């Protein structure tokens, strides 16, 4: 007689969590954030409303996790390469950022999240802790190592340099000012490295 295996609660929970995140991502793309509700997410995911509230305090938190999951699937875990070519290393993170910001599928969810984050202090803290601060941190560390190696000016303001790398991209995205492509990302890297006195700024971006 075959031995029966008891259901694994953790596996069932993970399946439910994935279904909820998939449902939230699909619904916000279809209807927009304003018309999204926890009830609609639960119905699409095939779970009870209380299951969602057990893991997330609001629909904004669910959409934020769905956004993070989609971003990780598309670009992998957060990281910055460290090679002898600082410009290439920075392009390796700026180019995928340009790809993401120019993706129509990202645009609707991204703008909804920006609006929600600005009006929800708890979600803003989560956004800072889980997404923005880690991204800025790994970039600053890469620039710090370059400064220690004499690849950029010894008095370079690294915090300002990090803001100069990412700020123009998000400004352009938010205001729809122009294309966000690899060429723009490369020009941005070159401009920042030139301001930091890096030798790479003298060459052309590859």
C-alpha cells in the first residue's frame, strides 16, 4: 500500500503567496491602482481575504511586493559588479534601470506605487529599507572602492554622485521628458564619472 504524505503547509503558503502577488500585478495593470481592492486580489488568487491581511497590511503593500517580485525575476538579485572598468560596472546597473523604467508594463504599476508611497509613511519606510537604500548603498560602496583605488577624485562626494546617477533617470521617467535607453544611461555614467575626475570619462561608453 502506498504511503500517503501529509500536505506541506509551508509549500501551500508559498503557492498562495505567489498567487496573490501574481493576481495583484495583473489587476493593477488591468484596472489601475485606484480601482484595485483586497477583495478583487483575493478573488483572482483564489484565497480568502483574511489570508492576504495575514501577510500584508494594505493593498499598497501587496502591490509593492508584487513589484519587487517582478523586478527580481527580470533583473535578478541586487548587485553591482567590481571590475577594472568602473564605467562598465555602472552601466551594468544603469542600463537595466533604463530598461525597466521604459517598460510599459512597469509604468502603470510604478507610477501607482510612487503615489502610494508618498501618502503612506509605513510603505515609504518599507520602500526605503527594501529597495531604495540597498540600491544606493551598493552603488556608493562601488564608488568608495574606486576612490580608495585612486580611480576617482579623493575628495569626491559619493552621496551626491549616487544621486546624480539615479536622479536624472527617475526625473525623466516621472515627467516623460525623453527616451530612457542604453544610450541615455551611458551618457549619464560618462557625465558623472567626468564630474568625479575618473579616467574612464575620457573614453567613449561601450
